[in-house]
């Protein structure tokens, strides 16, 4: 019987199999890169808003607090978009004829909401609660970046699942004293710029049970803990290993801790705040039901 295929067909078959495998791999790499690209995540993009609102001008220039506009960030799932009335509190008196503020004046006159384009927009199946993050020591800049330096807001982080999980697996690296939540320029403690924290032993929200200072409380006549390191204090029944009958005075926090612990790294501070804020373990924070309801 005559041979149907030439001997060279074997080489062609092998080459086609290898080529098909390379095409599949290249396609997978391309799709993976595409779904992580700014074209999909919108990371770094500045959408055209009805009004070119500048956080750089209002926050860093004028000193407005985040909560002035985002009133519900500490008590609800959503940070909230300010109503037109918030804008008109100032702009009914200043820049009253500015052309770029015409949509604001129209909204105030007609009662129709300004149609802002949402920059940080999670999928509908993702459950995210601003309240729990803010009250557990996650600063605005940790997720939104240095908004106070943005003339036009953009999405600094990808907000993809892997980005969220990187924090949930090790939340201590992003925790900060709650007094510094809205401080965009806050930096983690270091040998050159340590932070002193102490438990207030008061009832109420867990985040209010810790007070932190960026200046040496010993300079104000306050007593520091005698423990050799913050890590030692975490393994004792008493978080600070101190006599709770001791008291101090002349300190900025309304409730003064008995003593302070000095921190010179974010790792040590994060471990301490995780214990004080009663944050769940990494396994629990990484479970599916945490974000998918």
C-alpha cells in the first residue's frame, strides 16, 4: 500500500504541536497581562469630571479634612459623595462667577445632582466597608494614595483581588494609629522617627483604646515601659506589662494611657495594633466570605 504521508510529515507534526503549545502559552500570558493592565483596572486614569475638582487645592492648599466632604466614611460602607450644598457653603461667597463652577450653580438652582464619575469602583459582588477599615487603623492614603497631591483624582492602586489579599494576609504593615488615619503624609515609625503608643483601657470602639504620640512622652515627664522591646509586651497577659494603677498627665489624648511603648519599625507597631484593635487572623481575613457576600 502506498505511503499516504511523506516522512517529512513527522517533523511537521512535531513542529505544529510545539507551535500550538507556544500559541496557547502566549495567549495566556497576553490575557493575564491584559486583565492586570490599566485598560482594565483603570489604574492611573483621570476621568473627565463635570467639575475639575482639585484635592490638591482643597486638602493641601486650604486644609480641608476628608470628613468635611466624605461625611459617612467612619460610620457606613460608603465614603459618600458630598451634596451640592457642601460645595455652596464656600462657593456661594467665593468664585461665584467662575465658569468651571457653573455645573455646581446649576445643580444648586435646579436640585439635580452633579453626575460625578466614580474613580474607585469595585464590582457589585465585592463587599467593602469603609467604616471597619477606617476604625481599624487603615489610613486613606493606604488605598487611595496621596490624594492631597492630586489635582485630579486617579486610581493609584489596581483594587484587584490580589491587591486586597496582600493586605489581608499581613494587615500589620498598613496599620497606623487612628489619630493618623487622615494624615496623608504619615510615615511608618523608624529608628530616626519612632512612635510611642499605649493602651487607654477605656470601653467603646476598639480603635479608641490606643493612644499614640510621635514625640517622646518622657520629655513631658511621662513614664515609659520598662520592657526590653514591644515584642515582649505582646506575649504577656498585660499588653504593656505594667501596673494599671499608674497614671500620667499633661498628654494630648483625652484618655491618657498608663504607660507608652516605643516602636521603631512598622512590623512591631503593626503587631501591637493588631492586638489592640482585635483584628482577626490572616487566615480569617483571607477567607472568601470576608469580601463576597
